[in-house]
C-alpha cells in the first residue's frame, strides 16, 4: 500500500462541512473536483438563466480550488456534465470547449431531473492528472461532435484509460442493440489506447427508458464475456438526441486483466448480471452503485430515503472491506436520488459517514432506478491508504 499525498480543499461554501465533502482533492498525482454548480461562498446562484455564465462560474471555482491542490485545468482528463434541460446541452458544450480545446478530455453529458435549486442549470465534475496536457494519449473517432465540443473518445495517461460517455444512433427504439453498438465503440477505443476488455474496471449506464434497462446488462454480457467491471445503472430524462436510449461511460487500468480482484455479495447475483460489486487493481478500488437491496433481492426501508441512504453506505463499506479498504479511503462518492423521493433528513444529521475524510462528491435527482421502490443509489471510488495524513486547506489558504 502506497502512501499518497492527500490534500482536501474546502472552498468556504456552506454545504461542504454539513455534507462532509471537499470541493477539491489531491490524491497522489490526481486532482479531483466535486460536482460543482455556480454557487458563490454565500450560497447565491451565479448566472441565473444563463448556462454559459454558469459554466464560466464553475470553471473559475474549479481553477481556484483545484489550483490550491496543485492541479491545472490544462491537465483535466475527464469531465462529467449534468444539465437540467437537454435543450441547453449545445450551449453548455460550447462554453466548456473554450477551456479544453487544447486538452480534449474524455467527457459525459446527460440530463438529470434536477439539481439542488431550480435556478441551477448545470453541475460539472472534473478529474485531472499532473502533466496530462503533455503526456496523455488521446483517442479520437474523428467525429465533428468531438471537434466542436473539444473532447476525446478516450484519454490514456500511464496505465489509466478514461472513456467518454458513448451513445448510439443505431437501431432506433432498441436499447439492447444500441448498448451493444456502444460496447463495440468502447472496446475499439480501449484497443486503440493499448488495452484489452479484461482491463475494464468501471462502467456507468444512463438510460432514458427503464422498461428496457435490462438490455444494457445483456449487451455487457455479450460484449465482455467473463469480464466483470463495476456497474451503476441510472434512469435519466433525456440524452442529446431523442433517439438515444442509453449512454455508457467506462474506465480501464492497463494490465488489470492479469492482476484484478473482483468481489461479489454472497449469492453473486452481480456476476450473473454482468458486473462486480467491487473491482480492485493494486490500491485502486471501484465500487458499483449500491442500493438498499437485501440478500434476497428485496428493497429495504421502502419509502424512507434516509434509511435507504444509510443502507447504501453500509453496502459500500462492506464492498470496500472485502477489497481491503475503508470508507475513509473513498476519494469520490456520488449519490443519485429519484426525483419524487422526499429527502427526509437534513444535511448534518444522521451517521457522519465521511466526517473525518471528506471525499469529493456529487448528488443530483434522476428519473428512476432499477426497481421502483429504490429511492437512492450510491457509488464510490477509493484508493487504499488515502485516509492517511490528510492535509486540509480552506479559503483562507488562497
């Protein structure tokens, strides 16, 4: 287990200490930015009604807080963009392209049901690796869309490969066949980056038709054979074109095919469905989206968001323990709550899952999860030993 340099950055925005997360973080050679909206330090929304202004505000926040951790926007290797209205996707993409035209990170853009406030139009996550502007291998499909919005199909830095959210226009109305075409594109990009299917460690699927959601799992089984990356499945309102039913992003670690450890719950239901509960490669541990399902496949705490939220974290902790890690080793946590669920516990109450470690985080509302009784799903990414010797920086350190 390596000793990683860990820096947590608090931007002074009021929610961070209440919800126990950091605005930005360094861990080793990576600098991560939490899901960030256009909020000033007093909690006011910047650029109401103008998504381009909100992008500019977010990027200014990120430049400052990532910079405190020693990171640069020029070294960003992945962006994730969540908009509340897919009609604004073009404006968002063009606004972001100004910042990344020379580095072309992997990127995902989807519509979510809503963010914390109605006037927040966009939330953005960023991941950077020191020196990536010069050292990254960028894989392009040559599409006009990639050129316009300044992103790459995949980005490789050292042994890490980040694959953009990928969609398909094939087989309109058929999510299974769209998913199968997407996996072909993902595997082709991975091959060009020097990887194999066995190196895939992470996938996330965004689907617009939960009635067909099983199709993305079947496609994963067909495409990957015995390979079991982690998986998170989320229902969302829309993708950038009406005929798109699914978008899938992925990550790989070159060499994982020969040294990965895959972990499952007791009955290994995940294996049959094409994913692992957790995948560990060296010190890196990815954990699939966890819900309140019990060992019999029944949803626990029906109707109780807070109880389900806690059960999700208990499931994440259990998966991490199997892999030799703990919740305090988590460096990025995401929670997805269905749009109609009542968040029946304020921030700052209930178990303080990350009070001592404060990973980067994001949370938003989505349209659905795999079963209608599920109210929330949480996924995580951890690095063993990342809980040690955390250096804390705040706005006073700017």
